[in-house]
């Protein structure tokens, strides 16, 4: 038997390899090995734990309902009582007897505990495990790590054992018990007074079958999606998924023929530029989205007849809405983690043999733009989930240090109010291509990094940038129609920093207008801008959108700034508020203040400068109507007029009724 030990070892290793390959790649093998099917999983019949016992200890009855009267998901409660049978709140009852005083004491001084369950486990007993109350589904590189960490800092939210579990994408054939073992146990939930837990797997968003699986298996968690200006997202992904790991690989001598241990810049010659990759991807996407392109045809063929997708296909064809697209499934070479390079990139590689495209994570490296067309995957999610169960948040709002965006999200989740500002001001996670979802960087460091021009500017030629912007625009508009949130690009290069030389105030009706002479670079030819921003005075350094520059309104539409008469004076541009600059924080209609360190005539900085210690940032907000106020579209104006008319009619009728009854 052991005469040829090397051969034997090779055979055993080969068999192992074949087994794992088949197991990972062929569903039928997984069936033969037979993990319990989801519907075979029983909920435990054991008696639950009475939370009333805990009221006044770790829980208080007000924890169960927030200021807007919303219950956290899964809490089977009514009034002040929770219904305890086999399940309690988000958890399955534990088999263990719980001594509350001991447990409470233990969990106030210890982190939450997790049950370790092997993915080979055949047990269907979910006793002692809890389900997620929220799932952050992506998109990747949109701040999902920060959002997850901000949320789990809420005193009533417990973290999962890791940020991204990716169960529904990669491991859905493992038992449900394995998935739930990534969340804190029932005991730690109860003893810590937690109301929910959750996870953030950016790989969920792009896949229609993941949307369906989560809906089918969990029935309850709130879905949170994050979107960022698509070109920023694409560049972040280029750095994180391509540039940084490829340089690391070459630096460590893992690429044959390339010298190791050189400075980063040395390796750039061996890598494709952002421009190269974007051009190739634009071609792929154009082909894929053609009327009979694979994104549309593939989606129809794969999902058109599925019971859960069919109604949406039908609805869209009757309503004459754009067809559903399966971008990741059919535009980038098929399967996730596929090593298939689409023709456009393999051509690039053939023509530039000295350059490399890494062969792992190809699905991310090929989808820099695609992953930012958020509306395409989200349209599947919105078709499968009731609107009130999905929340879309913009990355640009995540850094709002007042915490208001997070407070709104907390309300949506049904959490008691919490000052998220304290958590956000500490910093952000996974910044600037740093690897590691749990790595926090302070805002000061982020600002320093942003100020280094090289890390800021997106390296695209003007033509490619314009082409890319035009390409993503209709998808941003579709996203706005779906979610009412805009992720439009702000091109700061068209705006200039100016200093106010003089201000003249005048009244127009109940508005106070200020006519400002502003030096935007040519001291002898200042421009005139009329504004009603309350925080403008002589010497203010501000950002100006001059005539000819583009502004993006709240609907995501681009409008060219024109010379316009305001209060009888010709205004040669407008002042920018934070939203126009894409800065987080800062009230609407308040002119963004630029620090003295930014030269007159230069473009404004891409993130909001932090005020110096003790320096008040802005003048008080005025209640006056603002020049920056949202411009209504024709339809919106019509709708508003109709609503006002109906309200007047209703008021009249009510009055009539009142007088006839008296
Ligand atoms: N609070 C806040 N505000 C604005 N932007 C933020 C915030 N937190 C994280 N980020 C930026 O998001 C990028 C990381 O996203 P993810 O954590 O989703 O990345 S990952 O997909 O999990 O790898 C990463 O982008 P880049 O720095 O451009 O790479 C982060 O800087």
C-alpha cells in the first residue's frame, strides 16, 4: 500500500481537489451531499422567554417603539406587550435556562457572543439564534463599511460577527443555522437590551436571485441600499479592486518577470489606466444594453418565466417601461468570480502584453461603471419588496456630521433616537483604497488626503469624462424616479472661488436681495451676483457658479447657468451652497464658505472644510425664500397647483357644511 507513497498522496490530494471543485461548482453535488432544505427547518417549539421580566432591567417599554411609533422589524409586539410563544422578537428561544441577573451582568461587561456552527451541520434547530433586522445590500465602495459601523454603534443594535457574510450570494446552499450563527445569540440579545442586529454584504445588490432568496427565506429584514456618484464609485473601485492589490502583488514578487520591492509608481507601467478600463467597459455596456443585447435578453430568458419575476416583466411591457436588465449576470462574462475576460479587455491585454489585469475578482474589475448604475439591480429589489421596506441612502449624506441622514435611517428601522453625530464625527471606514472594512480613518486625515491633488482628481481625459457622464446620466435619472434620491456628478472644475468686494442690500417684496461685486480672479473685472443667501458679507470667500457653468438641480438634471435679471439687476452667476458642491452637511440656500487657503479663481475643494476651533461656520439660517430653492418641474408645479385647488375646495365645502349644520 505504501510502496509508492508520493503517488498515493498525489491521488488523495487529487480526489480532495475534485471533490471540493465539484462541491463548489455543481449544485447537484451539493444536493447529493444533502444539506437540509430551507423549508425543512423547524422553528423551535420550546417556550419563549418573557421579555416582561426584563422590562425595567435592560429593556424599557419605550425601547420597543420609536418617536414615530414604528416597531423594529420582527418584534411581535402590540401595545406594550410582546407576544411570546415559540419566537421572541427577532430571536428563537434558547434551550438554555437563563439566570437573568447573571446574564445581564455578564453581557454588560462582555461583547456579544456568537454560536459557532459548521457549514456542514445538518441541524435544523434554530434555538438560541437571532435574525438580522436590516441588511445593507451594497453597492460596494459606497460607504457600506461606515454605514454598518455607524448603525451598530447604536446602543440597541448588536454587530454581526463580521460585516459581510455574503450568505445569500455565495453560501446559500449552507444551512440557515450557519447563516444565523453569524448573529449574536438570543441570550446576548436579551441581556444587552438589543433591538436588532444586521449585516452588510455589498455583493447582494447586483443579483436578482439574491433579492428573491432573502425575501423568501427571511421575510422581514429592512433592506438598505447605498449609492454614490457613479464616477467617484468607479474610481474608488479601480483603486481598491485593481490598482492597490495589483501593485501589492507585484511588489511582493508574485508576478513573474516583474521586479519586486520597487516604489508604487514603478508598477503603474504594468497596469491599465483608469481611462483604458473605462473605455473598454463603455463598449461592453453599450453592446450589452442594445435592444437584443445579452443584458436584456439574458434577463428575460433566465427570469421571465419565474413566478416571482413574471409579474414585473408583464407590468413593464404593459406600462412600456424599460426592460429589466441583469447586468452582472450577462454583461461581464457570466458567473460571479468568473475568470472570463470580456473581449474588450482581452483585446486590451493582447495589444499591451506587458500589462496585466488580475484574474481574481474579475467581476469587480470589469464592472467599474456597471456597479454604479444602481437603478438596474434596484429595479428588481423594488419589484420584490414593498417600498416601505427598502431605504436608499446616498454616500454623500453619510458623512453629514450632524447625523441627520443616519437619524432618518434609524427612524426607518424603528430604532429609538440616538445621537449618531458622535459616531460619525470620529471618522469613516475603508477610506482611500485602505484595505479592511473595519479600519477607521479620522476626518482630519481624510481631509489631508483629499487636499493632495493627486489622490483627488479622477484621471480621465475630458472627452472620456464627458462620454462617461453622458452615459450614466439616464441611469441616474431612472434612479431618481425610483428612489427620489439623486447621485448626480458635481463637476467642480466649472466653479470658481471668489471674494466679495461689496454688498448692497435691497428689498423685493418680503425678500432681501444682496447685489454682490465678486472678484473671481480678475481684480479689475469683478462680476455681479444677486443672491438672497443670508451669510454673505464683504470679504466673504465663496464658491461661484459663473455664467456658462453647469449646475445639477435636485432632480439630477443639468442646467446651464445664464445671465439673468434678479430683482431688476443682471446677475452673472449664482453662489454655490453645499449641495451644489456635493459637500455633506451645510444648509440649503446658505452660501458655502471657502477657507483663505484656497486661491481666488481656483476650483472649490471637493469636500467641506472643517471650521477651525471656536470659529462659527455660518451665519444663522434665514427663513426667507431662497434663490437656491428647488426648481419645480412642470409636472410638479401642476401637481402642486392641483393639490392647492383641491385643498381650497375641501376647505370651502367643510365651511359650507359647517354653516348648513349650524
Ligand atoms: N461617511 C462617509 N462619507 C463619505 N464617503 C465615505 C464614508 N465612509 C466611507 N466612505 C467612502 O466609501 C468607500 C468605501 O466603501 P465601502 O466600505 O462600501 O467599500 S467595500 O465595498 O466594502 O470595500 C471609500 O471610498 P474611497 O475613499 O473613494 O475609496 C470611503 O472613503
